[in-house]
C-alpha cells in the first residue's frame, strides 16, 4: 500500500502541480483549507505519511490548522511541511514553533519537493520507531511492576479467602476518589500524574496480612480482643516488609506503599491504629485508600458478613458508623456516589465488546498489531453486528470535535437527516441552525464545555426539526477530555433519540388526568395546582374565584333522566368556554359544581355579572340558573384553601338568600355555621 500525502492549499493549480510531482510514488489527498484538512485527519489520521500545508487560506489558514493539529494530537503522528511564498522570518519561526518539520519557499522545483518529502517521511518513521521502542520498554516495565504487585496482593487475598477483585476494586476506587479530590481542592501535594503510581501502591495496602495466622485471618464471626489485637498488627507488618526491601526504600512506590500500609486504618478523629494519628497528620494517600478499603469491605461478601448495598454502604460511611473520615473526602464520596457502583460493575464484568474492537482497531492502524485473516473476518463480523444493532435502534449517533469544530454523524443518522456524514462548522450549517434551534445547539455545546472528566454526561430534551417535522428528542452526550496534567475539553460523543411519540402519549395522558371527561374542563385537582402557582408567583394582579352550582339540577335528572342531565352539564361547560378568556381557569368540581378563576382590573362585579347572566338561561325543557359565590384573592394571603373556603361560604349565602343569584364574600359569613347546607 502506497504512502498517502495530504496537500492543503486553496489554489487548485498549486495542488495540481504538487500532485503531479508526487502522485507517481504516493497516493494524494487534497483539501482547500484547514477545515477540510481537519475533516480528513479526523478519519484518516493513521494513513497519512506527510502533510504539505499552505499558510494563507480562507476559512481556516495554515497556522490555525497547526494549532488544531496540536490540540488534537495529530501533529505527533503526522509530519508537516509548510510550503508558502511567505518568507518573513516571523512566519517561518512561528511555523517551526507550532511543530512543522520543514519549510519550503515558493517558487520550488520538483527535485527539492520530492527529496524533502522523502527525507521527512524517513526521518519521522525512524523517530516513531525509536519512540515506540522507548514506549514499549516503559510499558513493559510498568506492566511488570503492576503485575508483580497484583500477584503479591492476590496471594494475600487468596489467604484471606477473598477474590482478587478486591485489589482491582481498591485501585479503581482510589483513582476515582483521587480525581474527585483534585477536582475539589488543591491543598494536597499531589497531581494527576501521581495518580497511577498511588493506585499501584494502593494494591499493597493489606500486604501485611501475609504474616497473620490463617485461623485468625479467616475466622467467621467476631474476633476476641486477643484475635483483634493480632489482626491489627498487619498494618505495621506490611510497612515493615516494605521498609526492609534492600536498596529500594527511597523509591516513590515503596514510600507511598509504606504510608498506605501503615496508616490506612488511621481515622480522622484519632481513633484509628496503629499510631492514633489525627486529621492531616495522616498522609492523604492513606486517607484515600482507607475510604476505598472501607467502601469495598462493606459492599463485598466476607467470611464474617454478607455484602451491603451501595446505598447502605454510603449511608453508613457518611453517618460515621465505620469511623470518621476527612470531611473533604466525604464530599468527594457524595459527588461520585452515583458513578461508584457503575464503575465497579463495569470492572467486574470486564471491557465491553465495543471497547475491545476500538482498541484492536487503533493498534492495527498504528501498525502495533498484526492480525490473521481469521481475526479480520471476526472483527468485520463484529463491526457488521454493531452497525446492524445501531441502525435497528434508530438513533442518530454523532461525534463532535471542538477544534477544529466539526460533527461526524453515523451512517444511519446522516441518511435519516439527509445530511453528509461530516459536517464542518455545525453551528453555522443546517445541523446547528435548522435541525436544532440555534440557541438550543449553543446551549448543548455550553453544557458540554461546562462538564468535568469526573461528571462528563449531559442529557436534555430538545424540539428538533427532522426533515421539516418538529420532533421531541432526547440528546445524551459524553464530553471527551485529553489525558494531560490539566485535562482539556476535546469534544463529545453522543446520540439523539426520538421520543416524540412517547412525549405525545405522556402529554395526552397528563391532559386526560387533568381534565373532566364529560365536559372537557379542568378537574378540581388540576385547577387547584394552577391557581396555587399563580397565587404564589403573582402578587400584583387582582384575581377572583367564582364557585357555583346549578339550581334544582336534581329535578332535571329525575324528570328527564341522567343522559339529559349530562347534556345540561355539557351545555353549561360550553357556555363557560365561550365566555372566558385564555387567562381564565375553568373547572368542573364534580356533579353540578363549577369553578372559575379570573383576573380583573378596576371592579370585579361587572365581570361577575356578565358571566352570571350568560349562565342563566334555557336548555330545552330545563330552566338553567346558578347560585354563585365570589371571593377576592387579595384577602386570602396567597393561600388557595382560604380563598376556596371564602368563595364556598359566599355560594351558600347565595343559596340561603333564595338561589338564582350571586354573592361576594364578606367577613361576617365566616360565623354563619353553614346551616343551609
């Protein structure tokens, strides 16, 4: 397979000339500007042997392209030769500062270009080979160290009758707590680059148990005082074992392991062992491993106890039932409580098939893994299966890159939206302006930028425009961060799930639950909630509550039947709907009782009289009249129950006064006792 060269220049004639010079030996890819080049790099990074880059280009110039390549790490795997007519020293210096390997000035000849390209490819290949050798040696050493630590720790766990997962759990928990701690405070002398070493050292926390007699170590039930005293010696014994390692006591791993072994049973209030250290006298690494150890002990089955649930374990720790811990670590535990159980579950089950495929593919692309035809067939089978399931799910899957800004859609998602798979400048293009409302897309990007590596997930509902149809959709996205000392936001991966039909069903169900099935008016419960919200929020505007029922309605049912009675109720409801405004709240209380809640300006009585007169009339053989009570919201102190009681008192005053009339609430009505009811 021929090496690929990416030529980036806005001048087609320049691209054509360079292509003619190099196409005999190399496969040529072309881009008109840095944005197009970035899209190619996103999907072909490991196939490109060298990039020839112009400086002055529209949309995204050469320097901006180099900044993006540094941001995304592409500059480490793709050598760049700058070809430009700009010979100002400042331009040349800036290009080299941004990582270019060579700089060719125009005009140029074919011999110069071909020789510089060959030299750059060969030099970069040699650098990568040396880099891989060093990386392999470091990885081999690191893996060897980690393996030996885990073997030794698992021997201890085997003697203790526990699974080797305890060691892995402690490593994982230690890492999670340390990351959360660094997110919360900078008071401790540790950084993100220290985390792997501390996690390695955490595996040694119980190594002193190797000297504890098995009859004590594996005893079911409670220890006697003598047995507990023997068990407590394991922390000092572990520290002594590490301290006695010849010529290695100053190694960072040994020093951290010593602190963790000796002091991971100390407690913040000074009631731990072996030395009774208190507060910040306890090294922070020992404090972190202590918390990890207690959490895993609670959630794991042991010879002397069953496992507690995650929720119960967290509750016990926060309540101080397992000793007192650093308050900052308690805040960290609360912060990551939702992810702890999930992280350990994933660890226990192993890597997902998708993660394995991704790792294998990355290693193949980098040339770090040679595979047989059988393996390739299996990988293709898994890829086909994964793609099939993705299409069945009918989800729009996407990958968003922050710099340069682009969006890559899944094959099914691109077809569904009738858009290209790679969308450059998604804020400005149809995806960010038509599929999303522009402000919604900006909000989503802002939410992702404001996430952290510890809490990277964003989930939100948006009303999207899918091919001219508005559809409610749920967007679930996970931000991606680099692995630097101070992680930087790189972009996000996510999916868009259509929930429109479910939302409509839920809306219809909510509407049915809130409305009276006979009249279509609100029921009392829904009306009460709406009115209470208004009373709590709007203290300026004037409102009245009208309660009324139909006079002699029982006669309509008795004389003409219940079906006729239902017709009367629907007639009254329609009259209410025609005579009320959008700002009014109308409800059927039940039976022949109704409610109206209305704003008014100067005087309430003209509004009340208009409604009253419209309600009183004739429906077929039945004379419709109402008894109505009115209460003003200014007198209820914002309490719906008080307002309702006032209107209710006024309505029964109207009944006592002969029916077929309306009556405003007065303070003296509260003492009538309701004898007419």
